[in-house]
């Protein structure tokens, strides 16, 4: 595959010029992660960044009180994770698990730091991207802290529709391979609560559900519920 073309499509390196992208590509190594395998554990040393070539990886933390898994995100092709380790080298703040067999690209921190020292024009561009990602994380934390359970479910549906949905005469349609438990974990609710809210939204004509297929029939009303 053309690794440089792939890197230009990723969020972290989209603003780099040809020379900078080529330099980053020379640092990349590929790794196959079987389904269900751990990419890294929470508190592992932060020595590398990962970009998904193929497959899906979920990022999770476990509650120190009851051990319940909370999913921070389910990532797919072109998504990156562990990128903060390129900057600070601190231990991992979450666990990364392959949801399906996944091919990832890895970049080692020590090599990347040497690259930044030799090409200082890269650093300011990366800071802009990392700032955008931090704002997105803040939004997720805000959702869990302040929104009601119905509001969190509505926001998840809207976010998924925006990320992968297609406009149809019936509304914004999308499919997901996430289980109901994984979707519930993303909203910080139990599976039972998540399913109950979904069924309520379907009964009210806000969303149409067929197994893993969703149609957002009234986005305006769903946005009103994000309170």
C-alpha cells in the first residue's frame, strides 16, 4: 500500500507537506492484532502511537468501584489512538482492544521525537490537531457529567448519524456493528436503560430501528433532547 497517501488521509498528519509526510512514513511499522487481543493496557508505558489501517479497536476504562467497562470510543480505519504518548510519554490512560482482526500502523515515540527535533515545522501543525481532539474529548466528558440518560442516548445517535449516516427520504440512515451493550457503555448507562430509551424514541417516531440499522427520522427533536 501507499503509506504516504494513507498518512495524508489521517487527522493527525493531514496538514503536513510532502517532505514531512515522507519523513513520518519512514518511521511507521505495521502490526496485525487478532480479534479480542489487547493492543495496550491502561497504565502501560506510553511508547508509541497507533493508526488503524483495517479493522476496529475500542478504547475502554474500567470503573474502580464495580469494574464496569466504559467505552470511550470505537475506532475504525484512519482513526488514531495513543497519540498523546508521542508528546508526553506518560502511561496509557485507557485500554485498547481489537474488536475485530485489525491491521495497525505504529510510530515509536523516541523516533518521532528525533524527527520533531530535525523538522520543527511539524510540531505546530500537530498541536492544532491535538487541540481539536481534546475539545472532542471534553464534549464527551461533559455529556456524561451533565446530560440525562435520554440526552446521552440522543447525542450518541446524532453523533453516529453525523459520522456515518446517509440522507434518505426517511431520514439519516446508518448501520453499526456495535452491540447494545457497547452503545450503552458509550453513553454511560446500563444496557437495560439504553434499550428502554431507544424503544421510547422509536415509539415516538424519532428513530426507526431494525437490528443494527437506524434511521433518524426527526433530528430536530433529538437535538432538543440533548439537554
